[in-house]
C-alpha cells in the first residue's frame, strides 16, 4: 500500500516539509526529553528515596510498553496526525493537573502518588506521540530511497538537540522554579506539538482496521522476514539494558553518591546529547562512504568500551565524560538502525512493525528501574559492570551475524 501523499512528498518545497515533519517533531521531542529525564528527578526531589526513584523509572516505562503495543495499530488506522494531536493534548492536560496539585500537597503519600501517576501517564502518552512522529519520519525516509539515511539523520539530530536541551532545562527549572515551572514548560511544548501538527501528512490511503494483537503479529512476521533487522534489534535490546540502568541510576549516583545537584544530572545528559549529536553528523557522512556495517561496528565498540569503564568512575567529571562517549556510540548505532528500518519495512506495515521493534527495544528499561529500586546504591557499580559485559557480548554477536549482509556492507556514495 502506498501512502496517500507519498508520491508528492519528494516534490514538496522545503518550507512545507519543514512545517509538516520537522517542526512538530521538534516540539514533541522537547516535551518527551523533558518528561523522560525530568520526572525521575522530580520523584527524587519529592520523595528523597533512591528506591522510589528507580520504581518511578519502571512505572514510567512499563506503561510505555503497553502503549507501544497499540499505538502502531492506531497510527495505521487513523494516521499519524490524529494520534500525534490527541496524545500531545492529553499529555499537556496531565502535566498541568500535576502542576496544580503538587504545590498544594505536603511531602508524603499524596505527593508520592501524584508523581508516580504522572510518571506512568506521561510514559504512555509520550510513547504514542513518539510512534506517530517516528512513523511519519520513517515513511518520508523510505520515500527518499538511497538517501533515506539523510532524512533519518535530520530526525535523529532533532531528537538529540531535544535531548541536549531537555534534561538541562528540566533540571534547572526544577532547581530554580520547582515542580510547577518544569511541568508548565512540558505542557507548552506538548501544546505546540498539537498546533504544529499538519492537517494531513503520511496518512494511509485506506484505514487499516486491525486489532492490537493482529498489529503485533504483523510486526513480528515482518521482523522475522527481515533477519538483518532482527539481529540488529536483538543486539541493541541487550545494549539498552546497560543504557537504561545508567539512565535510571543517574539521579541516585550523581545526587546521592557524587554529591551534585539535580541540575548536574540534567547537565550530564545534555553533554551526552552533544556527543551523540556529533556522532550522528559524523555517521551521516561515514555511511555514505563506508556503508552501515562498518559504522555500526565502530559505534558498538565505542559504546561497549565506555560502558565497561563507567562503573570505575570515581568523580563526577569522569562519569560525565564516559556517559558522553557511551551515548556517542549509541547515537551512531541508532542512525544505523533507523536507516536500515526505513529501507526494509514496507509502508503499509511500517506502523505495526515500528511498534514491535520499539516494544522489544524498550523491554530492558523497566527492568533497569526495578534493578535500581532493588539494589542498594552502594552495589550499583557491580550491576553496571555486569550489564556492560552483557552489552558487549550482545553487540559483538549481532554485528558478527550481520557481517556478510549485502545491505549493511553497501555504501551510499
């Protein structure tokens, strides 16, 4: 099935493409990044508990898995615009309600329940908007043909700029204006996404009315038929356990163990986003010249080496530098994944297959939150080391299996 607007997309002027794809993606990515990194900080500031911070991280990600299970089917059925608009407005209403309630609640059970519900609900709604925006970008990238990785590099660059500014902004707002200021800004970006979302963009030619289970089965069948994509997703899933653990543990490690502020937690991930963005820009050129597999191998080696060294970082600056190097490697692998995904998945099953791949890739994140909640802070270094060993083994196996694949070995110059 072809997209209704697919054949016209290549002839659209740049301002139209910017307005129809990149601007709403930018606003949504900003809201997503602030919520993802800011809400665990809000939980730690509200409860002062490392265990509850890890639990909140798990609660933020478990509902996202459920959202992934049906969001792709919703996108295939109703189009990217309807899902993006609805989820953005709902997220704005949720964070505005929390911004109203938290200043009126004293520290205790009420405030704890509020931030936990906030973590779960923003996880669901953020994932729905992300899948809608990612599906639009994936179809546009597929229509770009051999240059599809350039579209993916722009979209990933948008995500990384949001990841650069979002954590730092969330940390600063939380430190200087409190919970309400941070939540109000998230609501503004969510409403901007609603306003900027185009009336029609990359909507399927006819409704694809399929149940959630059928959508997942469609995605699973597609993934099984694409072994190159399957092996890459498997390797990155193992890698995400280490990345998720570091993300979940960052507030505890930086604030409790290293003695720094919530703003420094946000600053850490912002610096990591700068490194990742630089890697994206480099990988865009490198894929043109060398192909996907060499770029993926180098990126995986960088990520695995940095992750193995993180648990031995004894100062904040060493921890900051290693997290930045790790996320640079992750950024390179993400370009490879998104480029391969856009080139291999057919348009009519893109939403369902995207949902299935994202669902698999996100499975380690709630587990990481549970680990942080269950393991004493003093023992987190040993857990990080174990996950880093698993990451290295998973990435080595995946890229070893992909070495002879002609799609990954071909350059795009």
